[in-house]
């Protein structure tokens, strides 16, 4: 299935594509973009979306470690 520009969903036949291309970045080992060309000539490109939850979890973990370290020093 795919989402169109208006937010609707549609099914895609397996034989509808004649080319699939991946572009990868070697410095971070991630996909920068994914694109495919439909057999009818239309070209679609999907871009990666950053995950804000990753930064939130890392910040929360660092805060918890700092809080535990401060709590341990206060007891000694």
C-alpha cells in the first residue's frame, strides 16, 4: 500500500515498478533517501524523518545518570 499526496491509501501491483534505487550515507550508515520509478513513468522519493524521541530518551538517560551520581555522593 502507499499513501498519496491527499493522505489516501491505495494498493500497488508488484509488477508496477521497473526500477528501485537506494542512496546510502557511509558516514552514519543510514539511508538518506529511497526512490522508485513506476512503470508508467511517475517518480516518487521518500525522505528520512528524524526521530525526536531518540534525543528525548538520550537526554532522559543522561539526566537519570546525573541524578543517581548526585544522590550517591550525597549519601557518602
